[in-house]
C-alpha cells in the first residue's frame, strides 16, 4: 500500500508506523520534542503523499494530510530548505520563466551553471531538469480565440452554444506541456463542449502541501474560489488534466473551507477528463485505435475514482490494453527530484512500472495522465508517455465518422 514501505520494508515508513509515531508525538510521553521531533520528521520525509493509505487503508488513515500538518508546525520557527521554495512555488517560477523560456532552459542545462543550480536545490545529478515550453497554453488559448472567464456570460445566454466547460490551466500543462492541454481542447470540442480557459495565473497549490505551506496553499485556493466564483455558481464543470490538482479540489479544498458553499460546489463540479467523457458527454464516441496501449494510472487518480472510467474509454476505443497495477511511479511531484530521496524514488518505479515500459514493444503507446509519472518514465527509460487527451487526438486524426460540427472549437 505505502510505496516507500514497499521498498524499504521499515515499519517507520509504513502507514501504521507513521500514524503511530504521530500519536506518540501528540501524547508527549515517548517522543518528548513535540513538533520538532526528528524521528517523526525522518518518517514523513519518505512519504510520497500518494494518498494510497486514504483510499486503501480500512481505517482511511490520511498520512498525506498528517505530513502537511506536521511540516507546517515543524517549520513554524525555522527556515525551510531552499528546494522547498523552488518546488513549492513552482507556479511562480514557471510564470517568470515563461517570459524567456529559451534562456531559462539554456541556463538550466549549461555546464557549471547547471551544477550550481543542482547543488543549491539538492537535485541529484541523475535527474534532468524539465524544460519549459516556448509558449504557454493560456497564451495559445487567447490567440486561438478560446473563451476566457470574462466571456462566460455570453456562452450561458446563447441557447445554441455547446455546454460550457472550464479547462483548468494547471502549472505543468500550462508551462511545460501545453500540447496536452491543446489536445484536451480538441477532445472536449469533439465531445460537444464549449471550452473556457481562465486567463488569470491560477494554481491549486498542490506542491505547497508537500512542504507544509498550508496557509499559503489556502490563500491560493481562496483566489481560485474568488476568480471562478460566478462560474461555480452557474454549475459549469471544471475539467482538470493533472490528477494531483483534481485531488486538491476534491480533498484538500473542502477540508480547508468546510463551511464555504462555493468550495463544496467546486468539489462536486471538478472532473478528470475520463470521468467527464464517460459520464457527462453523451455525444462523445471514442475514436477507434488498433494499437497496444500500456496504461499507468496516477496515484491520486486511483484515490479519486479508481481507474474504471479511463479503462472503460480505452476498451471502447478497441485498443489492446495492458493495465498496470503498479502503485506509485516513484516521482511523486518533487519527491524524486530530492537528492536524498532519489534511490527510493527509483526503487519504487522499478517495482513494476519501469520494467514494464522497457519490455513494451516500440510501437506500444504509453499512457499516463500525471506529469511526474511521465517524467519518471522518460528519465528512467527514455520512452515518452502521453496523456489520455493526446491519445484521443492521435486516434481521431483518421476518424471520418466524427460529425463535422464537432471537429472545431469555435
């Protein structure tokens, strides 16, 4: 169940072990240093916040939330390491990098400079720093004439419009892989939806939880609620491509805003792509594809909705599906980019996922919706994995049966 326990086999790195240590901390009898206890800190350091414990443990023990809460107290009177600010605030750094992405990529890869960056941020030499895209998804959406939030009222008043849906511009797909979000626009258009893309720089704050920056994460979510407010009230669905972002809206958001009615509505209106297409898109017919597909499902996706919707859609496509029951990929956001976690990160991936990818035939398509999952696959095997949206786009290129009215996003 717990990825780090599966490779270390140490009780301190199991769900039970971490929960028991936290209990002892609160009792104050065995662990007498309270929130500053290094034994508890060490135990939580190898927690990948994958949420497997919450979805699979009979007692629904939520160690990921425990970890965020502990780190929040642990760092109340001490400064976090530099890499916590680098990875926890990646949305801000990515926005700055988008001003001159080529220059940033050059500096990140340049000999000497790259070495200094890795040393400062405690990135292992085996890891490649992901490259920023030369354009952002939000800038592409604006140039393509896709509606923004300020245009939403027009869509709601026009009875001839397709059903509106907000496509969440998460940090990973906005700044690193905008082609994934572009593919999702195409898929949603084919499914009969009118896509709305927020122009504002928004972030769910997922990376902040890994470092216990709960107060800052709450401010991020408050801004999301305020920005999307009228669209939430209108009941417009929000499609989230990155499973870890979807889990924030489904899990952390209602916990942090238990009495906020908009937060509760946002939770109910948040969907991953496969969920929306399988249950709320009656006009959508998955394009056929006679290829073998190896599917790895993100941990947070499994915690939210298992893998039923994604599997059902792929079966309807007619692909030769190999579904991996591999647990966590091992990258888990910034976890695998931390030098002290590298060996554990790789060992987790080598349990099932990475060997299966290496053994897959060259023409097998590797599908995984998580950004960190795709990074782990690429950096450990040199194979490129794609998002489900990109698979649909790939299959649809030669599908003449799709009605012409659904082939464009107006």
